[in-house]
C-alpha cells in the first residue's frame, strides 16, 4: 500500500514538472518585439526649459533595456520630438537603428512608425521615455488601440510637476496616476521585472 502511494506521488510530481515545461513560453512563442524609446532628448535635461523629476534615473533604466534589445538582436526604434534637441547620450542611437521624428504628442500620428512595425511584423512593443503623462501615455494608448501587445517600463519613464490654476501636482503623483490608468492599456513592469532579475 505504501509503495503504491509513493509511486502515485512520484508520478504526480513528474507529471507536474512535465506540464510546467510544456506550458512555459519558449522563445519561439514570444511575439516579435520592438523597443520604442520616446523623446529622451536634451530638452528634458535642460534646467531652464523642462527638467523632469528622475530624468537621469529613467534614462539609465532605458539604457539597460536598450542594451538588452541590442544584445538579443531585437528591433530598436528611437522617437524624437521635433525641436527637442539631440537624443541623450545614455541612449544614443547606433548606426542602422531606426529614428522617427514627430511633431505631435503621439508617435503614431503622421509618422512612418505604424507602417514600419507592420512591415517588420512586430506584434509587441516595449515603451520607455518622456514624458509619462504626455508622449509616453499617447504612445501606450495608441499601441493598444492598434492591436499591439504593449509593455510599459514604469521606472524607465519620467515626468514633471504640473500646474492647474493655483494648484501644483507633484511629478511623482503625475507619474503614478498616469501609470495607474495605463494598466488598462499595457503590462506595466519595472526594468528588473522585464529583464528577469
């Protein structure tokens, strides 16, 4: 009787392992993914213009995500806002990496981005950049509306204090409230979570 029970337990244990291995997503099952770096430009690092809270930290996290995409040979797309200056040195494009310049809040509006993604059969986007409540939010919402699986790296984004009348909304509150709504449009993760650290 004891041997039978022990045998059943062993079989159950082995069955569980095999099932877990079968359901674990293999690299072939992961949809083709592109990293979209939004507006990490000189304008947001100029203390006389629009300095963002946590801009250096967010840029360092963006650089870590960018490094991963380069090492794994995945698509990298840099978005620049016209008039925003050079892309910051932390995430400076390499020769051959795609760069699109936009004039509107959404990087999908009047740019070749969507056509480029379709041509390259990209199904999932990983989004980082500036500002959380503006261009990052617009990109995230648009990506979901257009049918892309979307991952937003929250600590690789930054924003600033906002004013409404006489009230000032702190950058941290702007950032967090935006992220809380964007969870309906994207899988919101930290850099460490995305990289599996």
